[in-house]
C-alpha cells in the first residue's frame, strides 16, 4: 500500500513509529505533535520525498539532450511514472502520480511527451511542477528529450486519484 504519513520532526519520529503518542494526538491514522514543525515525513517509503523547488538548475520546458541509447537501456513508462512519485503537490502532501495529475506518458525512441494537469488551473506553482517533472524524467536512463504539456481537458477531479492517493487523502482528513 501507499506510504504511511506522519507529521512530526525527526526527534519525535521514533516515538510515533513505536506507538508513544504522549506528545501528540492520534487522529485517524495521522499523528500530529503540537510542539514540532508540521512537515510531512513519509514512513515506509523507498525514497525521501522532494518538493517542487528541486535544484533550480533546470527551469526549461524541454530537457537538454543526452547521448542516445537503445530501447533495452531505456526507462519504461512505468519506471518514469514511479520516478515522478517523488514530486509532491506543495499544498497537498500527496505525490502528483497518486493525485492523478499525470494524464499521459508517451515514449518514442527516448523522446518523452507528458500531458499533466493541476488540481486548479490557477495553481501558483504550475511552472515549478512542470520543471520538476521535466527534471525527474530527464534523469531516467536512455531519455534524450522531455516535453511536458499542461492540459486542462478533462478537468481534474478527485476521482482521478489512485487508490493510494485516496487513502493518503483520507488519512490526512482532506477527503
């Protein structure tokens, strides 16, 4: 299943992980410690989450070309989708894949076209999310170019979320 989510600091994570909730309140699968900063920590996750700010070194819409590779040495669409799970919506601590924001991924000889949407067309971090998707997919093996297109048809609805995304949203009390 999806990652278990707790809002806490590294100091209190051991207490949360081992069931000592004396400093916080257990509420529907989410532990919130009142005395610590509330930044998401994703337990049981294979890789640490990153935010949309990324490294700030690649803000273009298309990736810089890399040396060509044969199809056997190229990342699959599933591997690209899995890699994009490290990108989280800045307002909802759920990754963009589980939120259902990635509509289409097409790979043609290492040139990848991605159609994605936003939870709102007026999202203030649209450019940063787009750049982050570009950056993450560009780093996959055998990818020579990435073109990310924002689409708003069909509009995003919570029904587009994966089961894991809906579970996380339910645990956070936002669904």
